[in-house]
């Protein structure tokens, strides 16, 4: 994430994975109308999407699913929509890192 953030001129910050509601609150309070890049894991991304108000997404397979890109557009606090895209080589159950 850091190389992409540097190229785009974004500041990077780390946030405790257990504080999803706090992260959503910070983003909504400080980035209205802006673009935020969040890198997460299978145990945080679905909860973040839901906390932004975009509903539930299927669980992410931690062992092999690395090709998902979720774009969450917050319309108003508590209401958002999500688009799921794929990037890079497609992951499959036989893949592992």
C-alpha cells in the first residue's frame, strides 16, 4: 500500500483492526467527499464494508482469495454501496502464499 499511497500523494496511517467502528467514524468525519484507500484482511474487510452501510459481502477465503477489490461509495453516513472488482491473476482454492 505504501508505494501506491506515495505515488498518489496519500498519507498512510495504521489503525487497530478491532476498532472498525472507530475507523469508519474517523473516515466519515475527516474525509467527506474524498478518496480513502483502505488495505485490510479477510477478517476486517467484510466488517468495514458493512460498517459503512453497504450491507454484507460473502466471507473472504483467507487461505487463497487475494484478487478482490471493493469500492465503497458512501452516499451519507450509514448508507453506502459497494462494487466488487477483480484485479491481477485470478485466485483459486489451490492458490496459497
